[in-house]
């Protein structure tokens, strides 16, 4: 990064896989064979949605809202996709939770016609947003107006590149600006409990707090 | 052209559009449909072609021509794809193909990318010469008559890709299937800001009172739009709240049933002076814009719907919208946030009463609706998506593409 942070952003185009499920058994059957791209879309990319729904991925949202299986929805919501090194392990975990539930409650209901689960996947286009920053002050200016998809790319999608433990912003603060506390604060923002605008606000607040502390310590030494 | 959207459309969309303009340079992009006026497809093409040209892409729009039989057949195909019982004979399919063949002889089909809109011109794929061919389906085909869909699908499977408006319209096909919602143009005559004088002019023109709550449905007079159901809902509301109802629509040259439906609506409205049935000439965009801005609540109570862009149009004007949970309406209305999804005339009446009695809630829903449309349903996003698909198909359909 050589000191400069260059914002990228992304656009996703949805592709239908042609697979759908009207009840939990059909969901389980399709989930076992759909592409890794489809599982990726319905879990990681769920966070690209602009509004907060009740649960934290498409499978849990459908189980809760369309099948009214709240207990299953809660269990599926508790799966953090960033805990898994690859999609196949995540797929196994999703299947395991559904299988356990089906053992206890084999008679699940059908969704209303038209409200079936449609398995999709995406093509993602990544491009430079045309915004470069060199220090925290410039970052704080930029973070307020960059596109929400830029936040998704650097803060959420980036977690996959750091095994769920970090994000591009924290890495830059840590490695390029030496701001370890701020980097750590950002790593502890829960990605599943806020929409992208909520995450934007929290990053900006943490950054402003770091500036205030810098100014206070500068004042104390003069 | 694209500069006009600065400050209106999301910045990221404009950045990507400019990148595509440079990437595609002078490549040719041909759109073909079956009508130049009436309905959402023609409307969006009127606006999209200049935007593409403004990016430097050599975009063209052609319209296929057909006789009365052709449009009666394609209307029946359309109805069958939306689930109505229709019987399309071999002779009818042969005429469908024959008319397309004769259009193919007259039209210049050479382009780097060709986007064919809806079933009417779908057989043109048989006459493709070069380029990337994409079939764009604007219809709700979630529960089609299978014999009709299976016949049509033989044409669609020959394209490089198919595009549907929402995931649940997609069908099992042999080609790539993309999901792209349609959009509205915030700068068009139908959606631009209007002055108070301009709105008043329209009110005067149609003798619509300004001082009463107004319910509005804008749609062509088609049974699938359920105008009779809207009147039923209005009559239920009238027991509790004073309001007027405006049903406004333009005729479409590819819809022979429109006149019969209009006659039924007029008969059902009878002599109620508070129901205004307005048959507007094509391109009455400013009047529709004014009516939407005058409305207190906008309805789209369709029984079947392709997408129902009138929902996004009304939300762009900060109106709460009540729509049926069909077609693309649920993807536009966030239930309880930007409006309500309803399932019957009774449901529509109940939600109208809720909103008429809670103006603060109606205002808040209207504001959130505008934000939702800005992010998801503006024309710049749709152009971006079409160009993304074209780019993806030219790059072997990889799942991540760095531009």
C-alpha cells in the first residue's frame, strides 16, 4: 500500500442457478449440491443488503420469515461464515445444523407459493473508486462519502482475506499509520449487527475518537 | 449526458458507467422490442439509448412490425406466460416466426451486443449473425402455461444469456440467467421535479380537487392490473374516510384488450363523481408525474405484474405505496417501511385507512421509499447492470472481475 490507501468498490450482478426449495428438506437437498458461489452469495454477501433484516444470512432469514421455523433460524444465524476457512466447511456446518433440526422436527411446512428459496450466485466487478487517502484526517473525510459497496469490499469482504480476523482498514491503520488501538477497535465492530451505514458511522466515530486522543496527547506534551 | 445524473444517482454507479464507456469504446449495442410507445419497456428504452450513446457506445433501438394477428398471438403468449389458459396452435407459432423472419430481413441485426426484449421478437435469434445475444424477459413467468413456455424456451435457449426482473421469474434453462430489476429515469418528464404551477395545471385540466385525499393507480387498462379491485377498495375506504380515486393509464399499441377493460371500469365506476377514470394519450408523462405528486397514497394492486415500475415512480416522489405481493412489487416495497404489501381489496382498504389516519407514518414511508429507489431502481443502475453482463459474457463469465 506504500502509505496510501486506495479505495476500491464493487458491484454484484445476480445470476439464478435455476434451483429452488419450497421446504426445509428441499433446501437441504439443494444446499448439498449448489455451487460454492451460491453459498457465498447467500451468506457472506448477505451483508451487502442495505437494510437490516431479522437474521444474518439468507438461509436463516428464509427459515424464520417464510417457514416460520424460528429455532432453526436462530441456529443458522449464529453461524459466522468468517469462522470457516473455505466454503465447503461452511456448507458442512449449514447441513449439519439443518440435519439436526430435521431429526427433531421432520415435518416442516411449505413456504407460500412464490416465496420459495431461490438459489442465486453472483458475478462481482471490482474497480477503483477514484479516492486515495494518505492519513487519518483524509480517511475520515473519505469514509463519510464513499459508496456503501466500498465499505463492504474493504471492511466485510476483506475479512475473508484475513481469515475473519481483520479488514483492510485495520491493516492499513496498523501497518502504515501505526495506529494499533484504532485498528483493533475496528476489528471488534460486529459486522452482523449493523447495516453498512451503521458500520460507516462506527468507523467514523472510532477514527474521530483517535484524532481527539492524538490532539489531547499532543497538547499534554507541549 | 451522464453528467446530468451527478448528485442524483449513486456516485459509484456513475464511476463504473464511465469506466464501461472507455472499455467498450465505439462498440455497437442493439435493442429490439415490439412497441415504441406505451408500457415500461418502451419507456425505459427511450431514456436508456441516449445514456448509452452519451457513454460513447454506438447504441440503437429497433422495433419489430407485425399485423393484427401477430399482436393478438403475442398477447395470448404473454397471457399464457403469466399463467392464463391460452391455446397457441402450430399455425400461430408459425405466424410468430414468419413475422420475425420478415423483420429480420428488413432490420440491421449486426451488433456487438443485441438485447431482445420480451417474447414478441424472441425468434430473431434464428437470424443472428454475430455478437453477444441476450434475451430480456420483462414478464412474470413464475407460473407459466408449460406448453407455451416450453415452445418459447427453445428460442431463448439459443441466446448467450437470459435476463429476468426478479429471481422467482427465472426458469430452468440451458443458458446463463441473470437477475436485473428494471428502473426509472429520475430526469425524465415523468419523474423530474415539477413546480407547483405545473401540478396545479394538471389538476385543473382534469378537474381534480386539491383539497381532498387522493388515491391513485397509474397503469394501462388491463385485467391483470385489477382496476375493479382498486375501485372496490376505494368504496370500502369511503365508509370511513373522505377521499377521491384516480385511475389513469395510456393505451398501448400491442394490447388489443385495453378498450374492453376500460369500458368495464367505466361501467363499474358508474356515476360516482369522486372516481376519475383518465385515459391519457401516449407520452402524457408530465400529467402522470403531476398526478403522482398530487396523490396522498399510490396503489398498484396488480394480480400479475412484470415488475410494476409505477411503484418506484411513486416512491421517488416520496409517496407511500400499497402494492400486491406479485411480480416485482415485493422487491420494491419494503413492507411496513416504504409502504405495504396487500393481498386483497380488503387488505388495500385497511392499509389506505391506516395511512390516511397516520400522516406522519405516510411521510416517513415516503422519505425512506425515495432512498430505496435511489440505491436500487434508477436507470443508471440498470445501464450499469446490462453493461456488466455484456462485459462478464465477454470475459468467460468469471465470478470476480477486476476492471
